């Protein structure tokens, strides 16, 4: 059983995340989204809301599952019998941080591989902050997020 985990904040999940996850899921038996519980980013959505949005957005892909984690990603990978961590790379600016993390993760547990994947170019400029900013200011983001996420964002900002 070859399992990979896809860690992140996912506040909220968008089509760039889904693009990476669905393509990576074809290369492994199982892909598990793991949502970071302890984030310093002050997320808009609670952990449970983020989990639910990922579940709803990926339910069409049979070998994708969703969990949350605290602590070190490599420890979670080991505990969940995963052989690798996948991360998305959009720009050179992502590279520096991801490179540092991958080297540190290798030091912490060399048995867990770090794998990087680029999204389809239409998602290369997409991130969760841009998604929230556009919708907060009345823009239409429906081409870049699943409809369930679009609705959740509209209801967050209308309340
Ligand atoms: P972080 O993990 O840095 O808090 P996210 O939860 O937004 O950020 O992202 C989780 C993972 O998804 C990271 O590897 C990030 O690089 C990747 N990612 C985010 N947006 C995109 C995108 N538009 N295309 C491909 N990968 C992305």
C-alpha cells in the first residue's frame, strides 16, 4: 500500500490544491489531505470546516481521504504509514521555503520522501489568500474554487 500525505492549511481548499491532489492520487494507492490544526495564520475557517470542505470537494476521487494533524508532518507521515509528503510548487518564491522544509524533514526522518508537483498553469497564481480577498471585495472566484467552497466563502463574508 503506497500512501502519500498532502499537508497544509487549506483555508480554504481551492482548485490548485485539487489539481495537485488528483494528479498525485493517480500515482499512489491513497492520498490523504492532512489539515494543520496549529497554524499561526489565524484561519478564516475552523479545522472542522476546512475538513468538511475538502471532503465535499474531493468526494469524486475514491482514493483521497482527509484528516487533521498536530505536531510534525514527518511524525504524522510515519504514524499513518505514509511513504511520502507531497507539496505544490508554484513559483521560485515557493522553492526557498519548501527546500528548507524538505531538508529538515529529511533530517528528521530520511525514510519519508518529499515530492513536489507543479499545478496546471491556470492555477499557478492561485492561493487561499487571493481567493478570500477577491470574494471579500465582491469579486467572482467561482472558476477557481469548488461550488461548495464558493458558497461557504459567500456565507462567511455575508454574516
Ligand atoms: P501552507 O501549507 O503553506 O499553509 P496551503 O494550505 O495553501 O499553504 O497549501 C498547501 C500546499 O498546497 C502547499 O504545498 C502549497 O504550495 C500548495 N499549493 C497552494 N496553492 C497552490 C496552487 N495554486 N497550485 C499548486 N499548489 C498549491
